[in-house]
């Protein structure tokens, strides 16, 4: 990305910040890592030093992941039904493993996107106390 990583002009574009978060990158500079492990959030960006610990996705995270997975299955089931449908047992055999895998895959980018969005909107924990 061509933007300079050090400047903080005060503008925080929502789509750019959310996109960087989705890629698990710092919403400010786009290069620093957002997570230490799978979901452990860094307290500050290792590249630009932007404090990120105050942006806590909290209970929005399971809501966002649940919504994504439900939307995914609505599309999958619609396609299956439009092509003749399958038995309820087959649906269950598709639903159980795929929902677990899809949730695990969506968790990290969803948390990153929420952190990026909260950073852009400046909705930190401080405001909620
Ligand atoms: Zn950064």
C-alpha cells in the first residue's frame, strides 16, 4: 500500500481501516501485525506504535461470525435446493463440519475487521466506561 505508515492526520477511512483489519494488519499503517497468536490482540502496533489494546471486539465477534456463517449456509442450501435437494441426513452431514470449519476460518479476519472498524470510528473501551 502506498500510504506512509507514520502519519496520523486524524482521518481514519472506514473501508481502508476495516480492510486492513480483515487482513490481520494494523488499521493505521497496514503493515504491523494485529495478532500475536491465533486471536490474541497486540497491545500496540509493532510497526507504528499505534495503541490497539483499547479496541475490544468483545461480544460483537461471535455475532459477526454467526451472521457470516448463517449467510454462507443460506447460499449453500439455496444452491442445493435449486439443484434438486438432498436428504435431511445429508444436510446435517454437510452442516456440522462445514459450520465448524467456516467459523474457525472467519474468526480471525472478523475480529481484525471489527478492530479496524472500531479504530476508524474511535469507539474504544474508554467511551463505554
Ligand atoms: Zn501500525
